[in-house]
């Protein structure tokens, strides 16, 4: 009996940060591309078998979701794509505009501001830098918009959240986790997970494959080869024991989860 459509569908974040995992995946799998926060809803509704979702969303739905090991979206220090912009230092900002497309970055920013004793007001709006800065002193952007914003306005970057998390905790920051519903058959999850891990392995070991991924990213971005090559050294998709420590600290301290993450195996 053929598998339901959703069990042959893998959610993909509609940014560049998972390109090493998803390059050429559509040859054999259905791929559902959406902003990070949207993927959480798709996953819960059984639109896909697994998806990279904001770590903060996993904390909110930990009773329904389970994590896949070894892969995620993380940084150790500068991430380059989760940034606060403004024309004044962070300490002087009285208001910060928050985007609608990522729960983790918003939760992380609030945690980092609290650690600095800062209490600006927040306003949620569409992720448009010019529009955000017309209404607020600062603006949080993520993903491709943050990368392109930093390229166009490098002097407006006031905080890299990955770098500040490392300052605070001395641990990597896990922004995104690969999650599935707890009622999904484990063997089906293993199949999808195996494909993603194999793609990542090829990206890590093959110079030609790395070039192919970067050239693919260039077709969907205004960034040049050099910046994308550097970006794929700032953002990591392989998670090790140190990343898990960072994830656990974020989930417990910043998101209020009573315990650490639960994995499918």
C-alpha cells in the first residue's frame, strides 16, 4: 500500500540555511518550502513527515513533537543571518520591531536583552527593514533578509544574536531543529532522516558538491559566491554533543521548558 502523500514530503525552510541538506532532494521527495514558523503548523497538520522548525516552537509543542538527531540549524558565534539593525547602539534603543517569521530569534533576543538589563518595547510587523526602522529604533531580521540587509547597510548592524549567545553562555546556538510528530512511524522517519544526512555528508566531504550548493543558493539570493561560502561556515547543519548542550540551555533558560529535548532515537 503506498504511503500517504505527507510521508513522502519533507518540509524545507524557505531560507538558504538548509541548502546543504536539501540540494537535489526534489528528485525523489516532495519538498514543502515555507518560512520557519509556518513549517511548525504544516508539521502539526501532517502536511509533511518532518521539517526544520524554530527551536522555540519545539518548546511550545514538546508534548506533540519529537526531534531528529544529528541535524539542525546552528552557529558557534557569528551567524550573520540573525541580526538587530538600527542607527543607534542596542543600549539606546527604546523600541525594537520583531519579524513575524521566526519564533526562536524573537525569544533569543528577549533573553539576551534581559541578560543585559535592557527593556525596550516590541512591535511585531512584516520583515521589511526600512518599514521597521521607520516605526522603531531597532529591527530584528533573520535569514536571507538579514544577510542582504547587512550587505546593503553594514554600519546599521548592532547585534549578531549568535555571537551574543556565545558571549553569554560559551555554547553554540541552535536556532532550528528537525522535528516530527510523535505518532509518525519511526522507520519512515529514519528513511527521510537518512537522505538529509547523506546530503550533508556529501556537502562536507566533496568540494564539487559544496560548489554546487553555493551556486544553487546564488540563483535565489543577491549574495555573491564569496559571501555564501563564508555563510556556510557560519551556519552549521550538523549537531554534536556541544550543540545539544546549547540547545538544552536555550530550551530551559530562554523558553521555560522543564526538561531538555526528546529525540526519536
